[in-house]
C-alpha cells in the first residue's frame, strides 16, 4: 500500500472510531550519498553528520569505514571522539554545579584549593573559574615547558590525581598573563576547571559528567578516551593525518588528565542532544539542571572584543547571516567549536536564533578531515 493511501485509510478509521491519530513525522533526509562523495574527495576513512531543527533530527548520514583498508562500515551509532568539543560540556557541567550552589564562576583557584595555595605562585591564586572556562586564566597552550606534558603521559594514578599533579606543576610558575586579561587557548586551563568541579563535589570528573550531564540528557554512548577499547570491531579507530589507523592502546588518545579539555566520545546523535540543549538556549534543559545561566555560557567576556577571540565558555561566539532568526533584534548568533586529538575531527555549528544544530565528525585528524567536516556541514545546511 502506498504511504499516502495508507495514511488516508488510518485517518478514515480513526474518524469512525473516534480515535486521534497524528500523521507521522517525515524521516530525516539522508545525506549519506553526499558524505560518501566528500569522504572520497577528501580521502578520509569515514564521515558522519547530523542536522537538528527545533530538537528534531531532520537530516543525517554516514559514509566510509571504521578502519581504512578494511570493510566494516562506519555506522550512525558509532562512538566518535569529540576532542575539544568536550570543553562546552565541561563549562555546562560547571554551570549546573553553580546552579546547585556548589561552585561559583567568580571563585578563585586559591579559594578552592586552600591547602595548595601556599605553594602557588601568587598570580594563580586569583585565577577564577570563569577565567579557566573562557581561556583567560594565564594557563599556557603548550605544556612542554618544564616537561609537564611528559609527566602527564607517565602518570599512572587516577585522572583526578593527574589533574592535581598538573595543578601543582603548573602553578609553581607564574601564569603567562594576569588572569582575566589575555586570551590563550589552553587545555590545561579547562583541566583545572575540571579539578575545581572535582574539589567542589568530591567526585572524579568523568563519573560526575556522566551523572550530571549525560544521564539527564539521555546520552548513553558517552565515554572517555578512544572509542575502541575492546577490539577492532568494537568501534572505529582514529587515523592520523597521513591516513594510518591508530591501534587501541597507549597513544590512541591524549592523557586522561586533560579529560575536561577534550577526551569525550559518543555517537553523533547523542552529541546532538547536548548541542540541541544550547540551540534552545536551555529551553529543553532537564529539570535536574536547575536554573542554569545559559546566557553566560554563550557570552564572551567584554575583553574578547579587543583581541577578537570571541571565546565564551566552551564556545566561540560568532555572527553569520544564515543564522539570523525572525526576531527584530536577531543578529545571526552562532556558537561554534571544533575538536581533534590529531586522530579524529569533530565540528559543531549552532544557531540559537533558529534553534538549529549542524554537526560532523571524521575518524581521522588533520587538514583533510577538517575540510571534510566543513563540507559535510555545508551539505547539511542546504534545504
């Protein structure tokens, strides 16, 4: 029976019985064929993308393979590594804790760690949580100085213990700039924000994020580190920029210590649940989140206008004509972020005025994957 005919029969029967039947929503547009073209043109092993309008998935697609040179196809529900797109999740978690009264955006590192404050350089004692979440804490982009990065790789304790080690090592030296005065993108800064959340709750960051963010949003695939832990058929492998797959084990992701800055993985449609939360400006937030200051999360500090960083809390705040909503004061607000651990690439574009989300991920890092994800987002943006 043709769909149109079937629907007319159902409506006729419901009219006779007095039942109420609502027409089914159209299936999401399948962009898999276009993604296959992009993956081939950019020479990436796999690509997955999704579009969400008003909280509903309206377009999606997947193309390619889990491992280059093998035949197992990439799947829509495969877990993809999100890299620095984790940062917005960490900021959101901190906002939820702030709504609970467990954290304050203006509390300082010295206040949160009074037992460690005597050993901190004085410049760090007044670094605020909001400074870490907006990349304005004075924390460096690179942790090579003093061998900190190597020490984090060598650390064998818990991830929480690793973050305390990072805190102690980093704060022995002065911050690179007075906190709050200069933008510098920093994984270390977000890791210390995670440490502040841990100190406030007594819980390790990873289970805390699962409990307070993933569970209320219905995110079941969320985890940490490389998605493939239990064998080559368990999940996709990441690939370096040269296209070579990275086997599960040491070196398949960054050290767990920097989890709050960039080690989350999940399916793209689970990621869309989080992104849609921000697209709605918190309107679809679960009641467990409390009264979160959603505007603060997406608003860059005033100083960002001077250096053109436009970095809010885990989001880069931009304006684009295509994102302009119907309101007289709408200006085309966009929240954007990309993430990569050099073996994966992910990108998010969110237009809150239109309640629109565009997401794309590839299981390869490097420039080709970056371009492939941008091409995928462009394909999703077309009606």
